[in-house]
C-alpha cells in the first residue's frame, strides 16, 4: 500500500503541474460553447432565436467578438496580436465563411442522391458539420492563434469522426460524403469542387518533428473524387485536376490530370457447396 509520504510527494508534484498550465480551466468548455454559438448564429437550423432585423444581427456580431476576446484571454501563450484585434479580424472573416459554407451545403445536396434538401444537409450531415467547424478554426489558425483552432477541430472530430487539421487549405464547394474516419493533415491543399468519401487519409510520409515547417501532406487539385479508404501520402504528391481515385488505393506519388486510379483485387465465388469442408465459419 502506498504510504503517506508518497501520497504527499505526489500531491505536491500534481499541484505544481496544475499551477503552470498554458490556459485556465474554462478554455476547453468555453471553446466548445463558442462553436455552438457560432453555429446557431450562422444557421437558423441550430438556433432557438430568430433574428428579425439587421440591428439584431450586428448586435450578435458584437457579442461574438466580445466572447472571443474572453476566450483568447484564457490562453497563457504569447500571441502575435492583442485579443481584441484578433477577435476583430475573425469577425470580419465571418461573411466570407458564411458564403463558402452555403456553397459547401449546395454542393453536397447536388452531389448526393440521398439528400432531399439543403436543410437536411445542414442539420443531419456530419461532413457538413466538420467542414463548418474547419472553416471557423482555419480563420484562427491563419491568425496564428495558439491551441484554440485545435480545440475547435478536435471538437468536430469528437462529434463527427472526421479529423481535419485547421491548417489545411480547402477550396470552395467541398463535399465530404459519409465522412467517418477521414483524416486531412495540416499542410494539405485541396482545390475547388473536391469530393471525398469515408476513411480517406491525406497524410504525411514521415512524422519527423523536424519537418514541422515543411509541406508534408498532398495537394488535391480541382474536381477530384477520392473514394472510400484511399490513402494519399506525401507533401510532393499531387492529384491532378478531374482525376478519380478509387477505393483502397495507396498513393505516394503524383497523378496527372484526368486520371483514373484504382486498386484491383481478386474475388473468387463458388457456385455450389459440395461438402461440409466448403463451409466458412466466420465469427464477427
């Protein structure tokens, strides 16, 4: 059994660690609440409040700016600008993000036969939710805000199963179909009108810490479709425009425009069962 002296030593070490974090206790919950507040503002689908006038909208933007300043002040890491200046720059980007997100929603609606309306896409599609939170976190990432963009993106990861680093660059009309298990790395470049299915990885060939400031993830040009479970790796790997990458493909080299890349596997089918030895006993 642990003696009292060991408990006292542990208590001392624990308190020392708890007194030197880079944020206060409210940062994580505050960040999650702020994401939800933005969703409610940008899309009436998530909101209980209805805005009836431009004055109400403008007042909410002021409140969002003030709330972001409060969250930024909870981060005890040096930032390139004052919290109020970062919040101001963030709010000024919201109109462009809003336009981009409606284009994303329209792209998903037009590209998915199962989608009955844009409202359904906004309310029920995890891919759209992940894209929304990515575009929000990407603003803060580009403003060199520490930790907060990652908290936002990890919140999206938790609730959608889709992991998009806030540093990725993603063009217009981005379509994530199903989405579960998708991973998009920090230095990924994605063009316009790209469609990605579940389980796709856009990753790095190496995880060496010395490569932090190096382009480690692939470039996906305009109008590319990447089907389920495809893995595309490397900062020098480019998928040319209008290409189709089939399911289960593993790529570490570039593909020219207008290409079709697929993985060929052999499936054998027996037409008849002749004896008991032909049975497979699978337990799943």
